[in-house]
């Protein structure tokens, strides 16, 4: 029976407990979510020698029923550790998808804007609260946003537009592109990315690189509680391989 239960958790469903209020009021600390792995396809590990300090994720995904969609709530492995993309098992987050591969995402006056999706993303009342709260009253809230660079001065109230890459996309690389996509480029290429603004050039391990073909799909994931959520606004995009599955059932705590 245990073997069957384990197989079901690997291939069909899994459940997680919400630890923070980053998805409030949709989800509260102590709530449980059930992830349906059949929707986007179960992720199967090909290497079980897990390193608690981080490693390359080695897995494949079986064929699913559908792709991740706008406004889906997903559970994923936290992708960024020590300023780079790496996998640590059981280090998870639960957030809402506000941009999928091929989208350009902006935050305009606190509200998400997506060039490929005209409906509301996330919770209107929480985004309204963000823009109506004066900066002087936002104690302890980090106003600066990813990529935390003066040449790309994005804020959590005014952000982007940021293009969310899809597998096969080709982008020309200038210094600002390298700033925005540095972690993804270094992960995909396995090389150190640097740039020279005077020459308007980007380098991979010191060698000039003029363009890049993305090898992975990426997603912009954010908490409904935009006033208090550690999410893509602060550390960037989630590779598709890091998504565990789509939340289908929520069980609210008392």
C-alpha cells in the first residue's frame, strides 16, 4: 500500500502546506494545497543523489493534459540560490502565474499588465492597496525590484516591460539584456556573463556573444499579497522544469 501511495504522489498528486501569507487572502498560513500532476505532466527525477547545497536538476516530464495558464496557482522549487539558478529539493514556493513563455509583463501603477492577456491577473483589491499605500508608509517593504540595477531601475509599482522567454526564442544581446537575463544565460550556457557598456557588448567567459537562443521556457510567478511576497518581482523567472505542478484543490485551515 505504501508503494502505491508513493507512486500516486510522484505521478498523480502531491500536497503542500502554506507557510507564509504571501498568497493572502487566497491562501493563508496553515492552508494545504493539492497539486494535480496530471495537468502539466509529472516530473520524474533521473538522479536521486540530492545535494542540500544545490545542484543541477536532472529530470524529465511525462506528457500532461495542458500547459500552465495565466492565473494558475503553481508549486515550484525555489530557483535562485546564491545568485544563480540551482535546484534544492523540498525548497518550494506557491505563487500565481502572471506571465507565461512569450509574454511581456509590466507593472503599471501597481497593477500587472500582460501584452497577451487582457483580463485581471492576481487580485485587484491587493494591487489597488499597493498603489494606494504611500511609499513613506511601506515600512520594511523593498520598493526596488529585479534586477536591482541602476540601468534597469524597476520598482514593484513600476516594472518592465520584461519579456518572458520561451524555448527557441532568439534575442540580441546588449548590456541591459545581459542585466535582465544574466542568471538564465549563465545557467543555460554554463559561462560567466559580463558586459561593456562603452562598447555595447556582452561576453560569455570573456568571449563576445551577440545573441542567444533560449533552451528553456520561463514563467513569472507572484504572490497575491503584493505588499508582502518574495517572488519573481525580486529574483526573476521560474524555469518550467522547476514547476512541480498546478494547484487544483485548496484545504483551508480552521
